[in-house]
C-alpha cells in the first residue's frame, strides 16, 4: 500500500483525501439530521446534554456550558484589545476545540504569550492573552478568518507560507505546510499525527484540518474576505418586529396546536399550527421569508438571521427553548419577559418567560433577529 502511495503524485493524494473527507462529512451530517430532525412538540421533555448559542454579533457559538461561562471575559477582552465583538462566537468555538473550556489555560495561549507550554495558570490571563493573540494573527492574515484559525494552530509561519502561495487559506496549503514542517521535526519523536487520515501524507505537524474542527462549533456566515457578515436588518427587533407581533396576535384564540400542523394552506385556513410553522407564518405576513412552508422546523429557524445577546433582545426577536430537545420550542419575543407562540394547551397565545415559569426555565439563551 505504501509503495502505491509513493507512486501516486502528491497533489492527487491530497485531492483524494479532501474528497473522502467531504463525503464523510456529508454522511455524518445526514446521520445527524436523521437522528435529530423531525417536528417539535413542547409537551415532550428530555434531558438537555449541551447548550448552544449565546454568542453576540452575527454568529452563534454551539459550545459546552464550560465554554459558555467564558463569554463575558471574551467580550471584556475583545473590547479591551479593540477587537470587533462579532468575533466572540468564533473565539468561543476556538476555545471549545482547544480545551472544551477546561483547565487553567482554556485558550491554550501559553506558547504565544511566553514561548512555552504551561506558563499560564490563570484562566482570565489565558483569555486576555488568547484574545490579544487572536487579534494579532487576524490582522497579519489580512482578516482571512480561516487563515487566522489555521495559523492559531500552526503558528505565524503558516501566514507567510500562504502569502507566498496565493495569499489566502486553502485546505491543500494547510496539508502541504504540515508535510513540510513535519519533515523538519519528525526526528525529535515529539510529533505524531493527531488525525489518522493524515498519516499516509506525513502531514503530522499540528492539525491540518483545524479550521473545520473549529467551525463545527460555529453557526454563522463568513464572507469571501473571511469576515463574519451582518444579515440585512429590518425583519425583527425593529418597527417591523412590532408588525410581526401584531400579525401574530390576530391568531390568538383562533388556532389549536397540532403536531406538524401549519405546513399546508388547508392547515393554515383551519387554524392548525405548531410553534415553528406559526413563527414562519407571522414573518411571512410582513414580507420576511424564513424558509419553505413544508419544511420549517425549529432547527431550520435557528440557522436564520443574526444571533443576539439575550440582554439586548427586542420585541420581534425570535426566542428558543430547550423542551423535548435542544431548541424544541420557538416563539416571538413581545417584551416584558413574554413571548408569542403556538403552545400545546392554548394554541397561539402570549406566554411568560419569567424565571420560575415553565418556559422561563426552558429558555436557553438563543435569540435570533430576522
């Protein structure tokens, strides 16, 4: 097998590996959708095993509670170092990949700070220096976010390498750089492939697939220049948000909750909705399309729009609750810790989000602005 690999040109081996990785990703995604997909029923409840969301700016970090607790510190030091707040969710995803939020150096920033592993023993210092290093690498990468992330793993030498080979990040360049660097250090015996699929290519320096590893914990849009992009406004959290509420309120007392209802015109005419189909219908009334009628679920809605910090939510923002699953229920925030939604016992109605109430205790912090 190794003889055959040596006979095949390196560029074809790398291309084949990337294709296989892509197919594997699609297969895993399909399996995940098959397991977690389906329609929502807020009357069913299950144990929540993870927390998603919470990031400010234009993206959402899908991370563990251990990482979530560092969000205020990341915001604090982003402001201190002059880094746009839209990068906070990305840094939360990076921390999730680096440490899962555990240990005294959750951002693994010791090497960038003092040149050796283990010199940081304070989580706050780790965040402080990690944010500063992230900003520095981002600027050197000319705001190519993927180049920044890969360089956070490889070191600054990867930026110089990329600038000499096209000027931007590509997966092929990451693998090639890993191969070159590994040849320089493999004699030490201190470097081993973190990914078995990289063994045939001797790409065992760092993690050549680090970018995808981080971004799997991030939901958001990245522009061609590598920056998070801001969705067009006007749908909710504004005057249009009030119109969404007014449209939705016209159905109070006129509907009943039906699991999977609201996905055909006959259901709508008969007043049969579930939570996600109602939210879709309300936004459609003010000219905002948040997905196809037949396929809307809480899982499709949570990928729409702009992530908002709960402390900044406004009437018309969309709020999510962990009921029978993560993001199992959805509604439209109306203010004063209340939301408008289609609930199992009442149909479309206004419900409380106050602490101590059912939905107040189920609110998971995910807020989206369409």
